[in-house]
């Protein structure tokens, strides 16, 4: 779990350092959840001001429906952040699940 929290922190740092379209997309203000399926824990928080702010960790799937919802294994989260797993391919194959409103999905595609 500590490795997943660290990966989310590094992802947040990467978003904060981004420029152009990625930076404007990361500037969304949305609730966020990331369910780590193999650990059966969910990190909840916000994507705001270009950063991911993890506010809580709960056992099991998310209790409330966040505006942006991710689900994957802990190994896949670490591999994504480390650049060893391509997000678009992982999403297309079902290894990573991303759910959001249609407009947010259009904006988030620049992060892929």
C-alpha cells in the first residue's frame, strides 16, 4: 500500500510539472478515487490545482462515486507511473479502468 501511495504522489508531481495541454487538463477540479483491486483498498481525494490530493484510504471499493474513477492492480499503478505500462493500451485491454463524465474523458485523453 505504501508503494501505491508513493506512486500516486509521483504521479501528482508529474502532473504539477507538466506543461501545455497536460497542465490545463490536470487543472480540473474533480473528486477522484483510485481502487487498487489486488489490495482491495481505495485512495480517495481530489484532482485540483494540477495535483492529486489523496485525502483518505478506505478498505474495499469506493464508498462514494467520485467524478473521476480509476481501478487497477497495485503493480499496474506503479508500472504506469514508472512509464513501464502504456495507459492507453492498459485501458483498452481492461487492465486499467477509467470512468468519468463524457466531457472529462475528452479532457483526460490528453493525459493518455
